């Protein structure tokens, strides 16, 4: 039996970005995330959320980690509808939704630093 007090209850990917203001604008205006928290003067950290997905941004000036090495896979209910929405909002995905042999239908977008977000949904019977 699992001890409820020890249960993991959430997570957030942290992307290191070279221009935090521009990255916030991209994730907000193009990918549809809402800014829920900002920290620092000058701004050095932000939390953005869309539905049940949280994404944090960390200014490269505040860490030894390099920008552009992050990756996040977001599971969605309708990948084709999301693809169309993001394209209307100005996203330039690196590929189109496609059924993959690993039983996912997905597509990828990159931010200005090269952090990759994959949006996908499970499919059965892929070839």
C-alpha cells in the first residue's frame, strides 16, 4: 500500500532560456500558456501553465546550465486540433502530426533557444 503523504503530486520542466521576456511571450502568445508566476528584479524565473501542464523558465544568466537543451513531451487529447491552433497562433512546428511506430501521433516545436516541446497522443494500430 502506498503512503499518501509520500505520493508525488506534480512536476514542472525547467527550460533555460537566453531571453526570458521573449520566451515568456512565445509560450504565452504562441503556445497558449498563461503566466502564473514571475520572480526576480531583473526577471529571472517564470512559471507558465496550460491546463494541467506547468513549464518553468530560468534565465541563462542565473545558472551555469546552457539554454536550449531542454525537452518536454505533452500528452494531449487531439493532436491535430492543437497543431492547427498553434499554427494559427504563429507557431512553426518542425514537423506535422504523424502516426509513429511507437504508438504515438505527435509533432514538435522549438523555442528560440532550441528547447523542444513534443505534443502527442496515443494511437493504436500504427504501422
